[in-house]
C-alpha cells in the first residue's frame, strides 16, 4: 500500500471531506455520492469554494481507489464511500486532523489551525500542534506540510499542505523604490497638464480682451 506523491486539488478535497464528515456526522458516514458532492461544494469552511459535478467526484474516487485511499461499501441500493488516509500515509489522528483542515480551509497560522481543528482533534496547546506540523514537514519520503514565507504586513507565517504539490505564493508587492518612481512620474505628468491648461486659459483671456 504505497502513498501517492501528489493528489489533484479535487482528489484532496474528496479525501478531506470524507475525513471531516466521519468526525462531524458519524451517523451518515460512509457517505453516498450525493452527500460527498454536497460536502465538496460546501460554501462554508472551504477555501477555495468549489463547484464539482458528480462526474468529477467519481473520477477522483476512481483515482483515490487506485491508492487504496477510498473504501467502497454497498449498503442497500446506494454505494457509500469512506477513507483510508491514516493507514495509507501511516499518520496518527492529530496529523490527519491537521492535513484535513489545511486541505479544506487553505493555508493558516498555527492559531487559526488550532481553532479550526477543534471538531477533528483538540490540541492541548499551540506548541503541540506545531510539533505535529514539523513532523509532517520533515517526513523523509514525502513531506506533507510546509511553512510559507511570512506575507508582507502579516504578524505570523502560515502553514500549507503539500498533498497537491507546493502551493503558489502570492506575488510580492512592488518595492517602495518602484512606488516612488511611479509616483514621481505621475506628479510630473500632472504638472505638465496644469501648465498646458494655464497656457490655454491665458490664450482664451487674450482673445476675450
């Protein structure tokens, strides 16, 4: 049972929804296809919000099944789906909660992550959560988390998951030097317009006189 090196964003979303719903609505877990699609397209507690079709979710299920990440069961007339994430990746419950929350809600600070993990796992303090994040980041074969560079103006750095590859970093804002050059050019242009208007006003006054 080998773990995949990378999942598509849709595959990661399907897997994370199964983990989340197992904890939040255990009475309806495993999930039917309809419930799984609804969970994937949920508008709250999702970043980004997705609009996935049944066909897209089924395609993701087939791919995840090839890695033994999906457990399929037939109860009555409806096929239901569960996950096998802890066994495939050999992860303890706290690490599964962290990955699931990062997949569903995007990059987060330690404080945000601790609050958002509450329903899946309750961490005693921020340092214990950080320890699990760091363990996931230094896995020899397949690191699963990364500490992102701190964004300009942000007080803390955010963590992201690597199940779908390295996340794209936001473009760096223009430097103060570039801003100053742009502002100087704009001021010069405005001055030129003012001088031209003054010349036109003087010409009109001369004509009227």
